C-alpha cells in the first residue's frame, strides 16, 4: 500500500479541518448509535423507560468524562496521535457490543463506545492551532458540523437494523471507525505547536496541573452551563426523539429515525453558520438569540395533549388540544437550528479568553455539555415514569434554557458596569 503524504504546509489548515470534521462525523455517528439500536434492545430485554434512558446515556457519560483529559493530552502530545488512538479504542468497544447479551454487558460495552464522543475535545484543540483568532470561530463551527453524524445514524442504522439486526449495525459502525482512523493518520500532520516543540523552537509543555489553572474561574463554568443546554440537550434529544416519536405519534422505527434526523441535521450543519455569525456580530449576541428562541420553542413543545371542557352559555363545550406531528417537527427543527448557533457561539469564547488552555478549558466545557447528554435522557425517562406525561422532557429543557438566559444576562450586566475598566475584554464576549 502506498502511504498518502500529508498536505503541503499552505494547505495544512484546510486539510486538518476537513479531515477532523469527517472523523468527528464518524465518531458522532458511533457515539449516538443507541438512539436506534437502543429501541430494539429495549424491546428484546423488556427495559423500563429509566433503564432505557440509562442505556442510551451511558456512552455519553464516558465521552463527556474523558474530554477534559483528552483535551490536555492533545495539547501535550498532538491531535493526530490522540485522535487516531481514540477512534481505534472506540472501534474495539463497538465491535464487542455486538457480542453482548445481557443488560449489564451492554452497559459495560456502552462505556467503551462512549470514547468516540471524546473526539470533540481532541478536534477542538487540534484544529484551533491551525487558525488565527479571527478565524477560529468559523473553523470550530465547521468542525462542529460533525454533529451531523447523529443524523447519519438515524438515516442508515434503521435500514441496517431491519435488514440484518442491531448487532450488524454495531459491527459496521466499528469498521467505519477503523477505516477512518487509518485515513486520518495518513492524511494529516502534526499541528504547528507540536512541530515547533520537536524542532526545539517552542517551550516544552507546561506541567499537567498548570493546564487546569483556568478552571478556577467561574466564567469557565458559565460557558459550560451554556453548553450543557446547547450541546447536551441536543445530544439528549437526538437519542430520545425516536423513542418519543414512536410513543407519541405511533411511528415505526424507520420513520422515527428519519424524523429524528430532520432535527439532527439543522442542529449540526448550521453550527458552521453559528461560527461565522459569532466572528461577525459577536458570540454574546448569538447566544441571546439562541436562548430566547429555544425558550419559546421548548415552552411550546412542553404543552401536553389535553381535553378541555368550558362552561358555555348553552352548556359545556368540549375541545381537544395537541401538537400534531407536522407542527412538532417544524418547532423541533427551529429548536435544533438555534441550538446549532449556540454551540458554535460558546466555543468561540474559549480560544479568545484562554488561547493557551484551549485543550483544558474546551475539554471541561465539552465534558459538562456531554454530561447533559448523559443526564438528560435518564431524566427524561424518569420523568416519563413519574409523571406519565410525554412532554415532560421539554418542560425540563425549558427550565434549563431560562436558567442559561438569566445567568448570561446578569453576568453581562455586571460586565457592563465594569466595561470602563476592561473595555477590550468586554468587547470580546
């Protein structure tokens, strides 16, 4: 086999961005695999809603917890090496999933599958080193389009599942990771910082603990809370929507997967546009729009189907209210679109405020966001078991997004009062 040489230096930023985005798409498709095969596993094992929520959320837990560590490793050892290792490790776990038979075995395998989700922190730290500050929002927004991997799984996995079973889905997705890891290794090079270190032109990496110094700033955790909603809720809904659509509207798994993809696509593809907007009009403005529109959308979707009786002049008047499938899909797509803008806007802040700690800060923000993708599906299932109301998941999301909007607004008001002392910092956000 002839090795594919790395791109020429002038092409390296573009090559690194393109290959990182494709790799992240494959990783994200694997990371959300349980959104489809989990429905069949639930039927086979007779799982409760809470058990189902735990199963589809377990990969999200692993992918979240490892992000901070992987981000730091990327800063120290380079994204090319770490990215390839992550894909190969996740491929092994995904293959082993196809041989699991009990719920406990599947949970253990799901922990390994979740390593694919850690690729986000690797890609952010790797890609950001190839671009100047004025273009990082756009570059990271394009990289984030890899979220469309969730839609890839929803489009293709139901077809494979119905034809050959869920085990075959896991095996094919594992093979795709291996192929992507090989292609990525031979088509990318080390980032500029790693090359300078090897040439002795840059300082050695700081100590492990110094990488985490910025995490004592409350601002980092505010950004993380934003991402808990913008990304965590996106992942949670990507996992939960097929089950929701089957339960509420009676769709079959293939149709539910297609409709779930209709939500995932705008929530992924337009992330690049969110990065461009953040570069042009400011990340703060984009986040204001994101949280406001998402609050309205989740409020609408949280309204449960109900029958009302009004005491009229001539006697009782009964009428029925529910959000039909077309209206639900339309509002869900709007929700996904603005979530995509918000995801990009959050990550626009990180290289601006913490240019030397993108791996650690981006990792912890990604970790908290990913934890949202783990916690929220479990909460959705628990709320279904406790309340018996399908739309309770959107009630929870409404509370979270209002909290994000309030925290951001009051923080910005405090910054406005201090603007005279730190105008440059204020303008950056």
